C-alpha cells in the first residue's frame, strides 16, 4: 500500500466504520459519529494549514513553549479558531442534510472534533517519531477514529 492509499485510509477510516455500522445496525449515534469524524478531519487539516500559514505565535501542545510553525504538535490561536470554524461548518452541514437530528448533536460533533484534534497534536508531538509504526497516516487515522468515537459515544450516552 502506497503513501497516498495510507493517507486516504487514515483520513476516512472513522467515517467508513460509522457508515458500515449504520448499514448493519441503523442507529442515530452512528450518524453523529460519521459527522464527528469528518468534522475532526476538516478541523485538523484546517487548523494545521491556517496555523502554518497565518499563526503569529505557535506553541508546543506539550510544553506550551514557542516553536516554529509547522513543528509536529504545534498549535496557534489562528489555527485553532480556523479548525473550530471548520468543525462548526461540517456539523451544520450534517444537520442541514438530516444526518444530525438535533442542535445538541451539532455541539457534540464540534466538541468531539476539538478534543480529538487536540489529542492528535499531543500524540504527534510526543509519540509520533518515537514509535516506528506510528506514522503520520496512522496518527491521522487515530484522530478521526477518536472524533467518531467521542461524537458517537456522547450521542449514544445522551440517548
């Protein structure tokens, strides 16, 4: 499997699992997990790209000390706000398309995206590069799986 294929699966695995779960055992929380995974991926990508391009101050998600833009695990206010906006946009789209049944599920998806993306920054700064199999594609896959699990799990728990 080439790097492009690994990158695709890393980005899509959370949504693919939720779609398959919904096809096998339809339940609204699968849909919330699906939207949560996409919100997570777009929030992560948007935060990274905006942070690298426009982040005035980037800090390590581990030490909170300044680091150069583009450093693995770096975060910035500009990137974080852009990621938040991307997550809100995806969640609103999911609601508009009827995938999310209530306004609270919009908040669940946004929260899941922010938590998962924050964890992804921390994992990227600490374990990625230290553990041989923990490639960027694997970290991205874990990121969208985490976003899907948080969103779907909260929706399931809240009934």
